[in-house]
């Protein structure tokens, strides 16, 4: 009887071991198949990327500057909204918004912006126009103080420009103000 029991246990253990080997072989076979499929997919992906680079035109950006835009296209009246984003001056606070009207012209190879604001202060900025960007500057000097303003504008389209204005006051009360600018064609 014992002998029969040993024989049965031996047979059972051998059959378990062989089924485990079969399972391992099956898993290895499936792993190999998956690796082959993965390599094929990688090759197809590379081929698609290479063909899409050749065939796909660059994406269209709707706010890009038309190539034919010239300085004559920016001449005219513009409504300017300046919002203070940085200041260490006593008379200007963060978030202050100052509206102005700019009349832009082109004289003697310089872009000129004549500024009118609510306090009837008139300023004149002189600058240049290159590759869709305007840059202006002005300096004001009196007996006690001097100030310098530098403006950079990026032309978004024929009716909108955005940028910054940095004002440095020097003298008794040295300080600096930075504004974000939104400039829209006047009506």
C-alpha cells in the first residue's frame, strides 16, 4: 500500500513539474511574440514620423504678422492701456491702469508716437520698426529730475500690439515703474 502511495505521489509531482515547465515555455514564447510586435510598431512609428516631417506644413498661427506689413500699416491713432506690474515709486501702485492715445507717424526714418493722456500731458517717443516689433524711447530732463522711458511692442496683427514700458526716474526720488501695454487701433 505504501508503495502505491509513493508511486502516486511521484507521478503527481512529475506531472506538476512538467505542467509548470510548459507554462514557462508558453510565457517565454508570448514574451518573444510581444517583443517582435513591439519592434515592428517602433519601426512603423519612426517611418510615420519621418514621412510626416516631410509632408506636414508648419502649423498656421492666426495672430502671426503678415509678411507684407510695413511701417505705413502702423501709422494712425492707437488706444493704449498701461497696467502697472512693478513699481517702487510713491505715486504709482501695482495694478494702476492708465489710458493714453498715441498718434503714430513716420518722419525722417524714425517712428514717432505723440502721446495724449487724460491729464493733457503730451509726450513724444521716437523709435524704430524692425521685423514686427516697435521700440521707442524718450528722455525728459529738468532742473531737479530726469526720467527715461523705454517701450517695446510686438505687433500681433494689424489692429493689436502688446508689450511693456519701463520708466526710470532719476534725481531726488529715484525709482522705476514697469507697465504691461495693450495697444489697439483707435476708432
